[in-house]
């Protein structure tokens, strides 16, 4: 039984209840599966939606990079587990499923046409022309229309309206766009609102607002969501907006959404290496994956606002980012005082470009190179002191960094 809640009755075009939305899915011959695509933030949005559905008392399955879960239980084999989830959706012993989509897989294999009742698209390139021209950006641009066209005509596409590369989604999909943005002055959101659509944005006080020309409601304040670090993690605001949009599109009510997101505590087990945050005494630690500069900028702003605190950064895998972006990554990391510890084998030209970027700053931090990640982590732990910030940018498995943080003592 679904918990009691206030339905989104004031919002035009949204279903009055989850059961109404679920019934409509079956009437049109589509399973209640929500697709989540994008370059960054997919897993976070999936987990936020799982938290909302769990809080609503629903039976839910998810499929992320780390496998398939049914009602929180990890399935031993991904394909078999997902087939089991789809079978249970058909027999209605499972209420809803959320599937994370990878750009590479979608570009290579495609998606069935008009099969999803809801799709969420987190971002493509954060408005970076360098990203759009990169091989990864080209793959995303190829996959994007396929995601848009995989939405059923009675379905909804929840779009990050601050990534302008997503403006084509509204023209390509036969579903109804629902645009989100961190400000109601974002051009894509203003354009959609002018056409009478329902959208979500954040007002100057930090409140997530959902509305149309027929009315608006406040859902929650981003500063109350632990994931947003008191409002400092602006990129998490986008993930919260998209999770709210998708939940409202299933008929889940505002009260339930608010309670679920305010109570959501990010778990290292659920989001390993996806901006994992832990405070050890007065030291703040952050574990994430190495990323291009266009995604690194907002992460650094959240980690160490205005670079006020001493920061120890451990980074590996420079060869995995575009060569032309290595200088900018070094320049961004070089804005902080403290130390940057690089580890692993890397092409000499790449490393020199990284050093040149760090040195571009007026007062660059100390730069060290160590052959292994283990030695780099140990050196960072010895260097940390009270009130420091520790940032670990991992090239592969974030496990060693997460375990090093777990062993820390105040």
C-alpha cells in the first residue's frame, strides 16, 4: 500500500496518483520503467528516485553500473536479474523500475521506439564546445535522439534545461517535455513555460518550485537535502530537480518527495566514487572519479568554496581525459594552496602539460608524483591536518581511496 501523500493536483498534465500513472502504462502496453540517461549524475538520480519510491511503500527495481537490485537486494546476474524484474512488473508484483542508460551502449545498440513512459536526461556536455567536439561528446550526441525517441507519446521527458545541447530533445520526442533548471531565467525553461508547459526551478531562497501558467507549488529547500551540502553542491541541485520531476510525473505527491529527499543520506555502497563525502573531525574528504574540466569546475566549487581552505588532492589517470583538457585540469587544481599528488604511469607530454597548468596560477600548490596509488594515498594521509580538504580523483576503482578514508581517525 502506498503511503498517504498530497497529490500534485495543482500541476497541469501530471497524473493524480501513482496508481493512475501505473494503470495508464499498462493500458498503453508499456512497462512502468523509467530510463535515466546522461554523462554525469545518472546513478545519483536513480538512487534519489529509489529513495522516493521506497518511502512511498512501492516495490522497486533498479539497474545501475553496479548491477540490478530488486527491493534493495542485489541480483547475482544482471541480465537474468533485469528479466526477472520485467517479469514481475508484468505480473504486477513489482510496481516500478528505474534503468540507467549508458551513452556508448545506446549509440551502439539503440533503444526500442516509444517504450518508456518516462525518461530523464541529466546532461550531455555542460555547454562545453570542447566536450561536444570530443569522441565522448560525439557518442552522446548520437545517442541523445535515440533516448528522446524511445519515450512513448503519452510519456514524459525530464530535461536539464541548463545544458543547451538538450534543446533538440523537445523536437525529437513524441512525449511531453518537463524542463528543469536552477533558475527560472534559464532560456530553455523560459521558452518551455511560454508554451504552457510544467517545469521545475529553484527560486532565490533555494526552494524547488514546480509550476506552469496555471499555478505553482514549493516542494523543498535544497539546503535541507544532505546531498547538496547545505546548497554548496550546485550540480547536485540539478540531480534533485530531475528526481523531483520524474517522481511528480509518476503521480507521487509533494509531501512524500520532500520527506524522502530530506532523509536521503548518500551511501558509499550505493554511490561508490560518485562524489562520496565523509567528514573526519574537522577534515572534509571527497572521493570522485577523474573527469574533464567542464565537469570538474562545479565539483571543485562544492569541495572548497573560493579555495579558502588548504587542500590535498590525489589524482591519477590523466591519460583518460582529452589531452587538450589536461592543462585546464591542472590550472583548476592549482588554484588551491596545499598539495597535488599525482600517481601512476603517464605520458611525459601529458604530465608536462598538467604541470604547466598548475604553474599557471600565481601561488600554485606543491606537486608530487608517486609511482603507485597506494603510496600517493599514504602520503596524502600523512600530510592532512586539521580543517583541511582532501579530494581523491580516481581513474578506476574508487575502493582504495574509500578504504583509506574509512581508516582515518579524527
